């Protein structure tokens, strides 16, 4: 089971814009028990530990078909972004060509053996 001691950026009571799940967890942790000793937080922001705890990921257990479907969704979601990027780059090229006509233009010509150009 994972550790639920998540340092929150808004540990004071004047912040009420936390998601409901985080608010409930914070209230649950406060209701369970107060620490038996006093922790000095002078010099540190509230809610943060002085140094992050070292951690390493050893294994990610994801079923193959779930991972495959996720990657297929990512590919489909990337198509509109690629089209938009192509349009933006085309307009940028047209603007550069309009403002700097002396720039060298390169055209790629594809020819096949035995074919004559017209």
C-alpha cells in the first residue's frame, strides 16, 4: 500500500481550493492522531519536509493490452497536433518568404530512371 502522507502546498485553513479528495485526506489525517511531539517548522514552508525522501521505481506493472490501447489513443490524439504544427510552420515559412525574399529556396525534385521532365 502506498504512503498517503502527501505534502500539500495549501496546509493552512485559509486555502479552500484543494480538490475534495485531498481535503478529505487532510481532514482524516488530522482526525487520526496528532503527533506526540512538537515539530519545529521555523525556516521551512509549512507542509514540506526539509529534504525530499530518496525514492526509486523498480517495476511498473501494466497489462500489455491496457498499455497498447493507451499508446494507440496517444497516437490518435497526436494527429491533430501534428496537423496544427504543419499549418503553423507553413504560415511561418510563407511569412519568412514574404519578408525575406532573398532567402534561398530549396525544392526537392524526385526523378525516376527513364522519365523525362516536362
